[in-house]
C-alpha cells in the first residue's frame, strides 16, 4: 500500500501540471483569436472610411472629341436646326452635310 500513495500523489501533481499547461495554451489561443478579430475590425473600419461608390473614370467624363470633330458636330447641329425650322430643304441639308463630312 505504501507504493500506491506516492503514485497517486504523482498522478495528482502531474494532472495539475497538465491542466495548467492546457489552460496556458487555451489562453494563448484566446489571445491569438482576439488579435485576429482586432485586425478584422480595423480592416472593416478602413473599408467604411473609404467612399462607398466611385464611378469608373470613363463614365464620369463625356466622350472626348478632338477640335475638328467638335466643330463638325456643331456645324451639323446648326444645319439640322435650319432644316427643322424650314429654312433649308432636305436636298440642301443633304448637300451641306456631305460637304461637312467630306472635309473631315
């Protein structure tokens, strides 16, 4: 019987040490999880600080026209207005339109 008591004490002491080791590991895991949550929270806050919608660069600007193209469009618009007002006939409009388009 004397022999069992020292073994029993060793088992109790070893068990306490194992439990303490396990508790330390669990604490380290909890700290790692908390750090990961903090990093995720910081990332989400950074995303919310950014504007929610940025229009594509091409969508915000009207289509680019060169100076010659812009002048041609203006002339065609003026001709169309004269046609709509009845100042020009359809044949005159077509003739002037062809001249403007040929000059480009």
